[in-house]
C-alpha cells in the first residue's frame, strides 16, 4: 500500500482538515477535486485501502494528521470494508466526524453507513452543494460546542443605537473579562468611528480569504483598540457583504476558537446573513426606542427572525428609555409582539422585554456586562 497526502506547507490551519479513505483510485481523485471546490476543506491525508483493526497504522496516521473529518468511499466491491472502517474510526476517535460517500439509490447501504457511525451521507454523483451542506452542519455543530459566547445586536430602525450598544458592550466585556472581539456586519461600518480606528482590512477581506484563513491571517485583519478589544471592521463603502452559510460557519468556527466573547453589530442590516448570524448567536439584542415607529419595526423584525432562532434567544432592548404619556406597558407588548411580564418601568439606559412569552429581565444596569448578558 502507498501513502499519499495533499498538504501545503504553512497552511496547517486553513480550512477543515479532511482525510480520505477509498478502495478506488478514480474515486480518490474525484473526491479530492470535490473537496477542493468547496473552498472550506483541505485534504491532509488520502489513502487507498481501509483500516483492519483499531491498531491499524491508517487510524494512527489520521490521528497524527489531526483530521477533523474522514471521508469514506462506499465503492462497489469494498462496501463491507468501508462500513467496518466507519465502525473502527467511530470506536477509536471521539472528535472526528465521518462522512460516507456512496450511491443514493440503495437505502440499505445508506442505513448501514449511518448505523455504523457516519454523521453524513453524500451521494457520489451529487455536486459540491451537498458536500458544502454537510460541512456547514459540521461547523455549526462545532461552534455550538465552544465555551465562547456570541451576542448579535440589531437596530429596530435606523438611529436607535445598535452600534453604540454593541461597541459599549464589547468594550466592557474586554475590560472585565478580556478575549473579546467586535465584528461589524453593517452595510457601512460605523464601529470604527466609535473606537477612533482607521482599519486597513475588515469583514470583506476575511470572507474573500476564507480558503486560506488561519489564526495568523485573521489576526492581521483585525484592528486593536486601546483597551485590547479587537475589531473586524465593516466596509467603508456601501457593501452587502453577503456570505453563504458555509462561509459564516467557517469564519465563526475560527473566531470562537480564538475569543471568549464575540459581539456582532448588524445595525440596520436585515437579510439572510442577519438570520445566519442570529442562528450562530447565544443572544440577539434588538435595540428599539420608546416610540411607535421603532416598536412597530421591532415587531416586524421579530417576525422576520422567528424561523431562524429560538424564542429564548431574542430580547428587546429599549434604549434611551423615557416613559410616554398615554403609552402603557401593554401597548409596548402589543406593538412588538412581546408578551413578557415587566414589573413596572425602570428608569435607566436600557430595558429588556421577553418575546413570545419569555419573561422579561427588567432593567439592564448591572456593573458587570457579563452578569447583565447572562441575565438576558
């Protein structure tokens, strides 16, 4: 048997590390080509043949190369060997995902692969879209396992203060706990103005270079504020900064491996990227003010996000709160769709309500921002 690997020097952290096991040379080349086309995966080990035992050198090589995903080809003539390989890898490793590649017209083979321990089954003749979806699910699962926390801040309407809330929250998290970064996903990045920075790079550059992104390159794209807060700046010119699910999942997988807290400023951006960012977040803070138009917009945005996140992820933040004569707590709840109980209004910079039956938490005024956000 001959070992072969496709490793580029100096890019040990670029993309998802993938190992390939197959019994067919043509399939080996075809799978390598498909993986390269995804732009989120890199082949670190490829082998013709399958492991025969838990002590097989193939398994040791997969572990030594720090593979994150093993792609196993269920080729005619070697299906049983491939299924046994899935069982062996599943039994000997705890943090490696297994993708099976095989025919889609045989239900018994698909069922056998999943029962053996494969987390994904991808058709041999399908395009890269199916493979991208599998990698996206893998990355999203990884991000949810990190101890890091993500807070996304959205404006109910322009000028309600989402960027101010995002920047101040990020700065206080950095001062109190460290390892915090702010990422600006607004159509035009304004966070730099709050932090008095002049960035050379930002979100657009990160998304364009994900195929070669690692921790060193990511650090080079960041700007650092005086207190150590890191900023991945938004575009200086109007820009949609559209990203696919796989791209966002890959970016956040890297961010959450480097930082304890990630604050996302979406400002008034309301699109599919906003939904994807919300899905990756622990909490989504929807910033509104105490006026009818702002609260009405908040209700519409809540409806827009409801199919992307759980109801306990979303909170309404009333910024620059001032009680309006003739506008009661019930009016706020009816306008926004919030049915949370609020034990009276509180004077303070922010008030939070629950959405869709989730209890409100009252005034957001604790000194420690983490204690405040944990309360959210």
